[in-house]
């Protein structure tokens, strides 16, 4: 574990460095608070700081309060080392954001034990952050395809529409639906149906740019949000996605299966300011027209074709 | 102002100093060598600071000397440096002059004591 030592006094700094190294820590040592702050804020910074209180530049307490303000995550465990031993000093040190406090001359066994306490707290924090990130992923992703789930992709569409309107840009929205997917489930079972959905998701993701978004909108429906894409490219881009699915059969545990999808396409530039619900209504109507025109094709939503949702869509 | 120097005599306890270094004798020798090289520079810096009336620099150097000497539990030098640090903080240059003289004497007595600790280290 990497530990930063900040002490302007040579002998104390060397002593700390030698002891910590002998205890197996990876030590970075600096002579002043400004350098300490810089290193503690850097990417891959040491997670533990041992700071002398009195230093030129920023002192140990300044370093603590600045790190707490500017770098909440990942957590930095900070220990103040100082000759100041009045109660007010201890309170001030801890209030500044230090986790612990050791009065000089300190005992090596005690320092070692306190460093282990720090490590324990950092491990606890890492486990909590990891658990939170796992939950965050699960809350925003579909558990079968690992694409963004419906809530996440619709939120994202809403944000992108606002942004693109403000920046006078253009966002392409596509809603696709696997053709006759019910037949796959009925004929081969749901497990094979799941395999088709997973492979379709994989092909869609592989066919868009790294900064485009693909979400699972419903059972066999996928919603794509492509930024900075011109109207003239809309159908072309949709056709690329359609072909990515249609052009080669999907390998399943029951052998290769052909799959096709129909796509409704919309370019935000063709429409005045609309919210996500309105845009989804229009692109869904275009998808319906693609289905009605024979499936395995893309249809552009244009303002002259009004949103007119049928009660039951042909699959 | 004349101060008794007896309270600044050093009685170093090798065993307890080593305990604070996790029993590392090589480190003790290294730190003593570092201190012997550093102490004259610090004294020099304090003299210059006092001469130029730079109380901030004097306070800082005295604080460093205090910290450095405390690693050897050299309480005579530590308390002399502490006195000088306070004088500098209070801007009391008259008292600081006397304190610096006391500190210099304390360091002068400390250095051979430390050298003895090095020689006394069992091979």
C-alpha cells in the first residue's frame, strides 16, 4: 500500500520513511504541504497520508481540509503527526478532516497499529463503493443483455434531446423490434429466445460508435440514441444496424437461426423541440409502418406522417 | 541574561531511542549522521535569521531543530530549541539571542554524545 509522508524536517522524515518501508509500505516522501496536496490529488494517489502539522506552504491541517473538500472519493486516510498536544490542537486537527492524530515523539508500535486501522477503514470503504457501483449498474442495466434498461435509456434520450436542442445539434433515435420473435420462443423455447436477444444486443453494440447508446426498451425492442449524426445519415445508419442482425444467422444452442428486425428512425433536426415521450411516440409509429410494409426494413419518421399508434402492433 | 546550562545537559538512553526506531541500529547510525550534518546548517540559518531580524525563519528553524532532536529524546536540545521557537514567535529578539546561545551549547554537547551512541553499537 502506498503511503505519503509529508514532513519538512529531514531526520523525522527519514525515520518515518525507513520504518514504513521496513513494514512493507510503499513510501512517497515530500517536504512541504503544497507538494503533498498535489500528490494526494493526483490519479492513483496514495490512499494514506502521514502529515506533519507545521510545514512551509500549506500545513498539515490545510492539507486535510483541502483534500476533504476537493477529493471525496476515493477516500484518503490522513494522520496528523505533531508536537502540538493541547486539547484545542487535537480538536482542530480532527475537525480539519484528519482521521487520526499522533503526538510526537510517537511510538513505532502505536503508529504501525494505527496505520493498520487506516488500511482496515480503506478496505471497508472500497467494499462499500464496489457494492454501490454494482447496485448502480444493476439499477440501470438489463440483466439479460447488459444493455441500458428502459428507464436508463429513456432518461438518457431525454437529456440528449435537451442538449442537442440547446446546441442546435442533431440526435438520431431508432426503435427496433425483432420480427416474428414470438415464433422463436414458441418453436425453440425461451432459452433460445434469450440467446437471440443476447446476440442481437451484442451486434447492435458492435455496430454503433463508442459514444452512442443502446438500450433494451422492451421484450424484443431496442432503443438506440446516436449523437451528432446528420438527418441524411439516419436511414443509412439504421440500415447498417438492420443488416448487422439480418446478414448472418445467429448461432444458438439449437443451431443457427435467421433473425431480422424492423426499425423506426427519427432525426431530431426534422422536429421542433419535443420531449422523449413525444419522440418515442413518433419513432414507434415509424416502426409500425416498417412492420406494415413487410418487416426487415427501416422507416424514417417525418413530421407529415402523424403519430397514430395502432392499438395492437403487428409483430 | 545568563541561563544555567545544567538543565540542558543530555543524558541519552540508547535502549529507549532504539525502541522508538523499532530496534533498527543501522537506522540509528544513519539518523545520527544525518543530524550531525544538518545541525550546523540549522544553527547557521538561525544565526542569520536572528541577525536579519527574520523571526519567521528563526521560528521555523528552531521548530525543525526541536523536531530533529526529539528523535533522539535529546530533551536538553529539545527544550532549548522550544524556548527559542517561543521567543521567535513572540518577536522577542533579546531573549532569542540568549536562547540561541543556549541551544548552540546544547547541540555542541549533544553531538559527541550521539557519536558515542554510534560507536557503542554492537557489530
